[in-house]
C-alpha cells in the first residue's frame, strides 16, 4: 500500500525527516509514536502533499505510484486521507456541502458522474449514525465553533464518507475524552478492512488500546529508531521516551 | 473645452423646454452654482484621496441622450430578475423605455421621475423630499441635481407592502461614442410600509460611459426598505453612486452592494437618523480583477439615541485591481445607547492588487457600543491545504473559500432568486461550478 524509502524532508531549510523507511501493507494498522518534535506530524504532512515541506531525498509510493510530483488533491484521489491534528475552521460552508464537494471532486477525478443526491444523503445518514453524529451537526459550518471532540469526530466522518485506501490519523486522540475516544476508535475499526490501511500517529499509547496496531514504530529526531508489535507501545507507556533517545 | 465647462455651458440648452418658474428649477439652478464653484472632486479632497476621477473627466461625453433607441427584449432579458415577477423602471441611454418597463399607480407609485417632477399630483411629495435627503453641497450630487430630470420615482403609501420587488435598470446602448448619464431616483416609503428594490447599471456594448447617479430614500416610521445594488458592468463603464437615506423611528433600511465589475465605481452611501430605535444595515461584496477600482465610502450619522447600525463589507481582489473602503460612523453627544458596528475584510489574491481601508469613528456620546474591524490578508494556505487533502482541486478550493468568505453577506439577501443569481455570478467570476448554493 504505502512504501516510504529513505525519506528526507525539510522546512525552511531545516531538516526534519532524516531517512525514513516504512512499509505498510493493505489490511494493516501501523502506529507511529515518538516524543514531541520527533517529526511525526511532518511525516503525515509530507505524505499528504503539504507544499510547505520540501522532500530532499527518498521516495513515497502509494500502490506503486510515486507521489513526488503529485499535488495534495491528486494524492487524495489516489486514496490518501489525512485526519488533521488541528482541523481548519471554514465558516460559511456546511459539513454537508463540504462533503458533497469533496466526494464529487474525487468522483470527477475518476471520471465518474456526481453522486446522486439521494445516494449521498443515504450515505451521510449511515456514516453519521456510525459516529453518533447528530443531523443538526451536519448543517453547521465546517469545524466552526466545534469542540475538540466534534472536530475529530468530523474528521473520521469525512474519512468514512471518502473511503480512503490509506488513512493517516494525526494525533486523533488529542483533546478527546474517553467516550469520544471510544466512538472515534470504533468508527475507525469499522472502516478498516483487508483492502485499506491505517497509520495512527500518536504521542500516547491510550488510543492504541482501542485501535490495535499490527506494528508500532518509534520516531526520534527524524528517523525510525525502533519497530515492533503492539507490546512496544506498552513498553513506551511504562518507560517513557528517554531510553529511546539512547538508541538514536 | 474642459468637460466641466461643457457641463456648465450646456445648461442653457438643457433648460429649453423646462418650466423655469418652477421651484424645482430653482433647485437645479442653485445646484449648478454649487457645482460651478466646487467642480469635480480631486485627490486633494480627503474623501477622494484614493479615487481619482481625473482620467474620466479628461474625456468628452455626450450629456444629452438621443431619444428613441430601441432594444429588443431578448437582448436584455438576462439582466432582469428571472423567475420573479417585478415592477420595472427601465431606461436606455437615460431615456425611459415604456416597452421594457412595468410601472404602476395601483395602490403605490412606481413610475418616472420626469412625471413626478411635472405632474401637480406629486407636487407636494417633490416639494417635501426632492433634494431634501441628499447632501446638496456635495459637488457630484449638485451636478446631478442641476441636470435632474429622469429616473425612477417610487412612493409607497402608509401600511402598504409592495408585493413585487422593483427593478430599476439603466442600460447604455453603446450608440453614443461616450455617454455621461445622470439618473435621479426618489423613493419615499411611508409609515408601516415595505419595499424591495434592485438597481443596476448595464452597458450593452463596450463604450465609455460614466453614470453619476443620485438616489434619495426616505424611510418613514416603522417602514422597511431592502435595497440591492448590482454592479456587474463592462470594464468600459464607470459609476458614481450617491445614495442618501433618511430614516425615522423604528425603521429599517438595508443596502447590499455587489460590486463585481466595472472600470471605476464609487459608492457614496450616507445614512441619517431622525428618530429612535432605527436599524441601518450596510453590506457589500466586492470581487474585482484586471485594473478595476471600487471605492465604498459610507457614512452613518447617529444623531438619535437607541439606534443601531451594522456595516459588513467583504472584498476579494485579484490581478491589479484596487479596493477602497472608507467607513465613517458619527455618533452625536445626544445619541446615547448607540450600537454601531463596522467590519471590512479583504483578501488579496495577487501581489499587485491593493486595498485601502479606513475606518473613521467619531464618537461624542459616552454610553455607546461601537466597534470596527478591518483585515487585509491572503488566502489561508493551511485551510487551502486542508480542502485539497479532501480531493478538492486548488482552484475549486480557492473558490469555496471565497464563497465562504463572502457568505455572511450573501446569506442576508432576502430575495431567493436574487441570491441565486449573485451566487451564479460569483461562481462564473471565479470560473467554477460548486454544485450548490451557499
């Protein structure tokens, strides 16, 4: 699904990613953990195509396609979805209109007609139910005045609607109470299948109790310094990140 | 000969055929004196610092329209508000077009200024309101007054709701090489009455045209006026719009100005209060490209207690276009408990586009709530990235954000068919189809 080879990236001349290798297969859940400033969010931004970051070396492949020359929207059309740590507020555009625009933009890129309104509404209702989202919420302006939990739930709702091949969840657990966390995790679990993959980026092990990873990687100073199974996450929870720094 | 001289020396010819003993004519003659003395505003005038008329008045214009220019309905139908039945007062090159118009005297008057100025039955109204609402000393208004002869006249009697919106449209046919138009509108809305009005100026061919328009609006007690100005003209057309509104107690006057096209547009919008618990609403969306220039100059004079005013102007500027916003709020000492709000937000899409925004609050009362805010910025790159990660291409994402930016002005448009139309115009301007109306 996703292959990252020796990825180096910088922002404003400052190197952040210093040689990342990662191989995520369809059907897998990977967790990327690490202390603040280790490059976790940069990695997700670079994969999603944020032009603020410059890739200086290495490759990112999605389903065999080299992403180097592709814009963020083209990566989305290939099936990448990034759930933002801080979703952007867009006053004046309702959740429903936004999702409609996004879905039809993706369909257009695939040469498909717009989704019929009735199909779209049915799908919206179904996915909203899955994430315990009130219909009133759907006619509100996108993320405007949303609580932290509502914003994250809305991110997963968009993911559910867009059905990506690769979902990257950047700090989806931050700002969530335990009930919201369960709803979000439950949503993600229902959406994952043998044909798609999930990369969970998190500082804490907490979310991984609910979205159980097949592999855990520890990022430190722009490199993956250790990989393992879900037990590694427990080890990090128990021992903190200090011992990792010695590995680097 | 300078154009100013031409305007003054042509006045004798204009007087021919007019009743010179008439009080209205005295008003005209006085106005000409004011214009003669003051001339066109220049950049030395504080209120015209950012907008220069110099290039416009260096040209020569025809000031007397040729009569009998006929236009086929099919050629102009698209400028009318479709799917809504309306009263229409339509002019072609300054001359009334009975064929395109749909006036009425049934329960309310929607007719011609020339009729109102000459017929005895309107004499009282004319004496009470004509040139009484406008600031007569402003030179461009004085120039308009001196040549005031034609335009729309609307009178809504007490306790009357105009059931159809009124469209006032001035076409310029392009048959004259260059044309200087001076329409004069008077709108009087009596107690407890309501009216919706849409005004536009439209060239049908590329040719130089300058419109120096004056509209006086008197809003009596408990009345409601909902006024829309659609400015989406060709880039050879310029407009100086002088609109004056006097409001009495408990009235609401709302003006939306959509400036989407034209060469140079100056909107002078002035509100005056003559009673308490008045609500004044001023909203605008400006979207420009090329070398277009739009200047909004607003004044809300709070001279009575317990009144409220809301100003919200949004501007989106690309290429070398220029925007100016000058918003004056005056609160007299007596006008306690005034709520006056002003907001002017702008997005510059290109490095060469410019905006000059100047809030001007003069507050002499101590128990008031007044606020103003002004922003000039670029499109939020982070928000753009967010939309693009959802598969929305950059161009559509920008359009979506532009829509969103202008939305709170659009959402207060009360006429659904007008709202749809403006949405469509904005979408076309941005070159996208979003597939929904915000």
